[in-house]
C-alpha cells in the first residue's frame, strides 16, 4: 500500500507523543498489517485517509477515539510464559535467593514488570513463588505488571489465555496446576492472582507506587525508544528501584543510555544493578 511521507510522519508523531516509542523507517512495513483492523472498522482504504482523520479529529467525532485505536494497534504486545527461559531462569536460581537474604529482616518483596503486555511474564513470576510457597511462608510478595496498552492490561487482569498461548512456555503440569479450563480458555488460578496486580503506566512517567522495587523487569521495551526517550526511561527505572535491587532487560539490551546509573551484574546475563549499590559494596569490602 502506497502512502505519502507526510501521512507516515503523522502516525510516527502520534505514537511518539502517546508512548515515547519511535517508529523508524525500517519498521514502516508493519504499518498496513498492524492497522488492518482499524482500516476495516472505519471503512478506510489507505494510510493517507487515516492520516487525514487523525489530523482533523474534530470533524470525525463518529470515529470515536481513533488516535487511541491506532496507538493500541501499533504497540508490540509479543510475550509468552517464561520468555527467553535461560535468561528468565536466573530469577529463581540466583536473583530470588539473593533477595531473600537481603530482605530477610522485613520479609517483603516488591517486583515490577514494566511493559508486561497481556500478563504472561507476571504470572510466570507468580508461579515461581507458588511452586516454592513453603520457602516464602510469611513473606509479603507483590508483583506489579504495567503497560501503556489498555487492551493488554485488560487481558492481563482477566488472566484468560487460549490453547496456543498457554502452550508457549508452559508444561502440561504447570497448565493443570495453575490454570482452570473455562469456556473462554485457560483461566489463571486464584493462587497466582494473590501475588499480582496490574495497571496502566507510561514508562516515561514517574514510577508507579510509593515503595522501591527489589526487582524490575523491562524486557524488550526500550528497543523502540530513541536515545533521548531511552535515557529518560532509565532515569525512571532508577528512581523506582531499591538501591540494592536488580534490573533485568531483554537479551542484547544494554544500559549505555543510563548515563552510569546501572552497571552489568557480575556473571548474570541481561541483569544490571544500580551503580550506587556497587560503590557501597566496594566501600564495605
């Protein structure tokens, strides 16, 4: 589908202003396929038509909040249970044991999954605690999942997944232990829900909640930000993290845009620590 550069720029500017994400020229190929549902719903035949509506929304009030629909369609909500398992396995094998030592005095743990999409990552972490609940007896564990997509968070809160979704990353035993079949699909058990909560949040805004997080997962989210927005996002992550906490990014992601706020965690892939914690540990040593 052909379209003008001006139309493309209207879409790019909309996505950037609403989410901070940058739609580069190399990702133009996604536009028509991602927006096909919007085209059908509003009877549009081209991106140029859509751009005209977005540029003059007051003249087309019958289209509802078209801008929100476009942004939701363009967001990449790819996720699955125990995604990138070798990296994820560091949480139960290394990070949680370390945090259990550090938080033994208060027996509280706070985890934030930023850009959680439809919730599989959040429930994957909840399974770690539920499957070792004797070890965490008497602890307060709070796992917060946030995303800028209202649709994704709605699905995460519902906690209902299709057959294909539950088979991505879960064994049969986990499906039977942590989900119940329903007419709509596989429904997350209350035993997992007790650890979790969800909310809408823009990563470029102040961190959610009042307390610092012991572990933050922000995997494959910052890939879509330009350098300036990525730097701001790292600033927000730093503000929301406990001084001796852990940050897990996606495979291949770095903290080069954090301006020294984070440093790679020793022997842990895709895991980073606040520089303040490293300096404090060095002084103690």
